[in-house]
């Protein structure tokens, strides 16, 4: 059975899972956000790498078939988690260009928010730089509309795509997620330190907040903290896990 066939069946049988990984705010020690990450198991029950199946879902357009389930699951989780996490939180969903540029996207989100009793401010959408290339004017327009509705937007994987500062300066986004490629060798790599420092200063100036991805060690966190990056996502805090594992008080007290 090839992966394509397997994916088709998984879509029909609704076998995808949505796992959640916290993003922690060092300034107050709280979980500020959870990123929703799709997971799929093979026939033996082992996880298939998302790096294999997500590109296929996006290239084939099948991501559009999963979207209703995905958004509903994420919004239900946000509805639940934001009431449980002390101080509230939101759930971040990865969105590809095809979804963002689809005409009905905003209406679909709004309907799902209503059905799941989820406030717009409890959802954040993560978009990559790649999406801006396709149709920057339209992307900016959609993101602006989402912002006006109170839905947050984040730039994902910053620094790895075809980043154009010309777009970044025009983006109506709250968060910028600096890719883990720039975090991995902190605090030992001079080039990475220079880049992370500048991205931090740039975000200060643009009124965006930086999230450091892939924080795995205390040393990395300490360096980031000293350089005024306070939002972290990474194995140092927690790995992605099913929603059930985030529903206890102990899990939420990081
Ligand atoms: O989940 P990691 O756990 O391996 O995810 C690998 C990649 O897959 C990341 O780049 C992540 O953004 C992407 N990804 C995970 N879940 C989703 C999803 O629901 N939709 C889209 N478009 N990408 C996702
Ligand atoms: O591209 P995106 O940022 O959406 O992908 C998030 C991906 O990063 C997921 O695959 C998630 O499992 C992975 N991830 C999260 N934290 C860490 C970490 O500390 N180290 C590594 N290597 N990967 C991480
Ligand atoms: Mn992401
Ligand atoms: Na990323």
C-alpha cells in the first residue's frame, strides 16, 4: 500500500489525530498557547512522520478535505483549554496557502467557532513565508480580515523560506516564530546569535512577539531570555501530546 492510497483511506475513515505542544511564556511561567500538530499512524500503529504525509496532503489538495475536521478539533480544544489554563491560552493551527486563499475560508472558520463556542481570540493561524509568494496582496488582505475578527496570526518557520522583509513589514501578524534551525546551536554559534538578536530587535520595532521554536536545552533558553526572547516552544518544556494529556491540572502547571 503506498502512502497516497493510505492517506485517501485515512481521510475517509477520519483517522487523523491532533496533538498539542505548549508554548511557554518565561515572563510568567505560563502556557500561553498550544500548537495543534497533525498525526497519523501506520497499519502497525506507529506514527508516520508528518514531514512525509503533510507535504502530500498539501500538494494533492486533500488538506481541504481534512480542514473541516481539523478546524473543528482545534476550536473545540481551544474552547476547552482556554477555560482551563490559568490566565487563558489559545490554540495555533497550521494553515497552508490553498486554505488561506480559498474564498470560503473565513466564513468556514467563523461557523466552526460558533459551533464550538470558541472565541476568535482563542485561535491563532500559523502561516509560512511561502504563502506570501503566491499572492501577497490577497494574503495580506485575508490576514487583515482575520485580525479584524480577533483571530491571531503568526508567521511560522521564519528565516527558512523565501523570506522577504518587504512582506514582513506589511504583515498584520502578532507572532513571529523563529525556526529551530537558528536555535539549535545556541549559544555556541556566532552567526545564529547575531540572527536571533536582530530578529528580536526587528520584532520589537514592528510590534511583533517572537516565539523561539525547538528549544531543547536550558542553555538555549537562558541565552534567549538574556536577549529578551520570552516565548518558547520545544522539547525542554514538552513534546506534542494528545489533548487528553493536557486536561489535568498537573499538566497545565508547567
Ligand atoms: O509535527 P511536526 O510535529 O513534525 O510537524 C512537521 C511539519 O508539519 C511542521 O512544519 C508543521 O507545521 C506541519 N504540520 C503539522 N500539523 C499540520 C497541519 O495540521 N496542517 C499543516 N498544513 N501543516 C501541519
Ligand atoms: O514547522 P512547524 O513549526 O509547524 O513545526 C513544528 C515542528 O517542530 C513539529 O514537528 C514539532 O514536533 C517539532 N518540534 C517541536 N519542538 C521541538 C524541539 O524541541 N526539537 C525538535 N527537533 N523539534 C521540535
Ligand atoms: Mn507551526
Ligand atoms: Na516551524
